[in-house]
C-alpha cells in the first residue's frame, strides 16, 4: 500500500514550480514515475515522492519528447529535492 498524505499534496501547490520557478496557478504535486518510488500500472508513487511542478514542466517530464528518459529522471529528482528543501525552509515541515 502506498503512502498517502493530502496535506503534502496541498503544500506542493503552495510553491512555485521547482524547475521553471513560475507561479501560474497550475503547480501541482507531481509524483515520481519510478518503480522504486512505488509507481505501478495505475498506481501513483508514494505521496512523499513528489515535486512541485507547473503544468508545462509536469507534462514534459511525464510525456514530453524533448528530454531523454535519463534527463527526465534527473530533472524530476532535482525538482523533488528542491521541493522537500522548500518545505523545510518555509517551516511547512518541522523536525
């Protein structure tokens, strides 16, 4: 069973896109597409494996053709690390 936390998904929407820094109202919690993160056929990855991404960046990483598979993975990992860092920096998550 994958971990679900609606509060984390809401927090992700409060940040700008962690790839292009846009705040256009389309930013959502984009889940990892990697099997190691709990992704499966018809199953989203764990909610703690999210990145705050706008519609355009989310689309490019999920379905786009401009980047290689490896580049998409690296870009998503980068955005995920930035998202989690922002959660802590803004005090959304306390230690």
